[in-house]
């Protein structure tokens, strides 16, 4: 087993079928500032229980099983021994999160983190660029909680974000279109209530968006709530 494999702990989770991602690509793109509410009736997405936020994300309804720090896949969900410093879900690995090929981050931000016993804890959020894959664009992210005091327990990204969800999005500034996560938070991105990691460890995740036209070579990306917009991120 190579060094990367030894440093990576995975929980088996399926990645949504490629056909679903392709089918959703057109539906998750809409103009900035446009009126998304259909005239002459209520929002059919709300009626059907689909993405009432309207931006490709889901509402922050907490998973009851995951609310106490549990893992949907069973077990304790911890990343492994204290020597391990990288945590990657199988769905993120299947989406192309390759620790050996990430390179330098295209954007970095520091935001507050929720850690019991440490009101000064922060989280470093990194974006490792955008990769065009046919009709989609995939972004790779890393989250590291910085906290030497207080609880050192492994927790979900949801908890470190103050019991709120992770809803990244991208903006095509050429055509003024906002691209939400394809299929919502349980389909087109790493589940923020799936796996736990400790302060000092790095949790790697992905998010997929509908691709802009071929002549668009860069997009702005909202990495996480509370962080500044990452502007002009090149599409590889």
C-alpha cells in the first residue's frame, strides 16, 4: 500500500451516476438577478420537495443520525490514527480527488470554526482549481480546522461550520450565470454530514457544477459561507 493510501481514510459512499449529473447540468444554471419564481403559480420545486433554495443546494435540514457526530455508513467515522492527516470520502475519490496531483491551491480563505472549548478556532479552506469534464466543472476543496486547545474530537464538516451546511457555487462572469451544485448537497458534492475529521487533519472534498460555454476559461467560486469570493479561477 503506497503512502497516499496509508494516509487516507475512506468511508464507502457511492457517487451519483454520470447520467444523472449530465441530465441535471442544464437545470442547475440560471442568471444572476433573474426572477426564478414561475409566474402564475407556486414554485414546483418547492411543491415536489426539491431544492427550495433554488441554487442547486439543499436546505440545511440536519440528518438525525449524523446530528450527534455519527456516520451514515456506520462505525465511529473517525479518520484513523493521530498520524493520519488526510481524510477523503470514497465519493470524493471517485470524483477525482487525487492528493498526489492537487498542486498549489488557487484560492485560500480563513473562517471561524466551531470547536467546543475554543472560541478562537479557525478553519483554513482551500480551492484547488476547476476541471472541465464534458458538461460539468468539478472543484476540489480542502478543509483544515486550526485548534490547539479545546475538544480534539473528530467531527463532521457540518459541526465545524457551526451546524450549518456547505453550499459552494460558481459564477460565470462572462454570461452572468450562477452555477449551483448539480443535484444538491447529497448528489453533486461531498456530503458535509458524512465523515468526521479532527483539528489538524485535512478533509478533502469536491463539488460539481454545470460547465459554462467553451469560451469561458475562468469562473468565480464561493468556497464556503463567510469566505470572500475566489475570483478568476482558471478552468483546466
